[in-house]
C-alpha cells in the first residue's frame, strides 16, 4: 500500500527496519534473508505505538529511503472506505527516475523547453504539450482512489 500511496508499482525490492537489527522484506538471494517475510506478516507486529519510527527503503537501485512515523492510531470508522490517506504533500517521484538526483534532473528537464532531455522526459511521462509538471502538486482524492483500487501483488 505504501507503493500505491506513493504512485509506484511495487516493482522493486524493499525493506522495513523497525530497529537497527531487524529487517522485514521479501527473501532474495543477493540481499540475504530478512528476519521476517513481508508477505507473511502485518507491520503492526513491529509498528504499533504512536510516535514510533521505522526506516523503509524501496527500490535498491534508486534507493528511496524513508522514515515512517506512526502519528496516531485511529478507531475504524464504518462510514469510510479503507485504505485512505488523510493528507499528503507534493508529487511523488515517478518510478525508475534514478533516485533523488534523477528526480531533480527530471523536474528541471520537463519544465525547461531548452533542456536537451526535455522532449524525452515529457514523452516518458506521457505529458501533453500544455501540461506542467509541478512537484508541489498533490491530489488527495486521486491518491485515495488509487489506494482503494490497489490489489496485493
């Protein structure tokens, strides 16, 4: 669900680390066995107290590193369709854009018609001629629809 919330496709390896000694992920020979298989457990086994932080890395090539914070545990509301984001900030970098430095290059290129990779990046992103790429844009309703249509892989 984190990948879906970010707008990514769950196409890469990932690891959660609730502490420096515990790794939760998908078993994969080149990266060693995790302490727990992410497909077989729920994160609440490790991530269950308000204020708790957990390290999360997605796509070991692009190296997207995150610190997750469990801000508040809410009671389930039967009127709400889950999962649901309550807020967000900014556009997520596109999948496979080359990590943080690749993302900075992409933002510069798509918004500068004189950049030598302007057309290539816009085509790769499927952007229309008049479309602007605004990294500060966030559409809560669109992201919630994406989450609610998410299917486990």
